[in-house]
């Protein structure tokens, strides 16, 4: 509460404060998943763009950084579900979460059925697309999702975003979980188990290419299994947050193009975060002067592209973000409110 009061006071003061006064520190946190995925790297990219401590020369360019005094930090959380819960409760400022997880959260479905709809979630931007990787041992006889029956499969930890997507895939392809010998490792641990022959396959949702998967494929220890056909059609019909996708030939050396699905990574925050702060951060992220730094860190598809920022969100956008997107003309500008006519 004190942090919220401070932020409101900070932005209410605005630019009226003399330039000689050094702004106080305004802390803002981005919570991501494990460091083995792409979200943590994206969070670091955002923090580098937005942070505006005193004395940083690049921030002298208008709107290239966040508001003066803003310090953005990144932390690896326990998973997508923990991120959603923490942001909705206001115990962390923001988080990066898969769109299919956000869809279940705002609807109060799946792992959020007991806690109910996450009514305080607001979206700042759809940042980039992550691909579903179904990684299998070359000799396991797994050529499609249906072949997972009877196999040893890591679904990812129970609180992860990957397991939400993996379960949706299994259901769409008619593969009951009980037909698998299941385990719930992180991607790093699952990759090592696959290399040692202790599991047959694992799921992982991340921006392609993923270093640990590229290493497995390059050493001949893994292949990528396509997610396609009628099963994928059923999956997309049941889960509008997912999109048909293809990992092009060459994304992973030696592999042909692989059909799969992708999901947007949403930057979510709490409805109580001040509009001016969210507006200033969105404006800085999509400032053309930051494009070179962004392209140096590209992972996944449609990476921090303004044209994709307002696409495919199952949750409401934050008013501060909508203000920027209207200004940038990626959405229609909101109509002027109709004011009441004063009585004589």
C-alpha cells in the first residue's frame, strides 16, 4: 500500500519538480518463470530498456527509458501459476505469463477453479510468441502425440505454464494422462534424463530456438515431434489462445520444419498500478530508438513488435497501456466522453 501511495504521489508531482532535484527511486518488478526458459531473458531486456536511474546518458533521449528514477528488476518465480496469483493479489508488480494460462485465470478454470477468477489482472502487452516443443529420444518410437501412450514423459512442474499447454495437447489428441508414465521435471532436468535414457520425451514451451534443446538435437540425443493434423485442429478450437505455428527448417540444425502450436507471452500487471507508469513503460518499450537493443535479444516470434502488442489477449488491457496504443494508432483512439449539459 505504501508503494502504491508513493507511485501515485510521484506521478502526481509530474514534471513540475525542478530538473535539479534527483528523483527518488521507484522500484518495479517483473516476475518470470525459470531461468532456463526465454521469459527470464526477455525480462532482463525489458529491465535494461526501462530502468532510469540518475546519470544514465542514454535516458537523456526522450522516452527511451521509463520515468526518471524507475528501477526495474527481474526475478525467477515458481512458475506461471504463481506469477498470475501474485500479480492478481498485488504482491508483485508484474509478470510474464502464457496467454493460455491467463485465459484460465480470468475464467477461474483449470488450476484456478478453487481460487476463482483473477479479476485484478490487466495486460500491458503481448510481447512475443513461444513455441510448444515436444522433445523425444530418437529411438523411442515417438512420431506423433498419439505415440506417447505407454511412454515415460515429463510434463514439466505442476505450477508451470508448460504443463497447462501439455495437458491441453494430450486431451485434444485423445491421450489420457494415466496412459503415460509421468514425471514433472524442469526443462533442464528433463533434458538430462532424456540424455541418460531415463525418460522418452518431455514438453517445453519457450521461444525457439532453446539452447538446451539445440544442444540435445545437435548431439543426436533428441528429435522434435510434430503437433499437427486433426488433433491440432481440435486443440485450437478448444483453446483460442493457442495458434498454429511451424518451427522452420534450420531453427534447430539438422531438423526439417516442424509443425506445432505457439502461445503469446503476456506482460500482466495489477489494475491498481498507476496509469501514468504503465503508459510510460509501454511508450519506452516500443520507442524505435530501442529497436536495435531489442533485435539483439530476439527469441521466439513477433518479438516485442508494436503491431502484435494488442493481439490475442484473454484479459483486459491496462488503461495506461490502452492510452499509449491509441496514441501510437495501433488501436482506434477512444472517443471523447459525452459530458452532461449544465442546467440553466
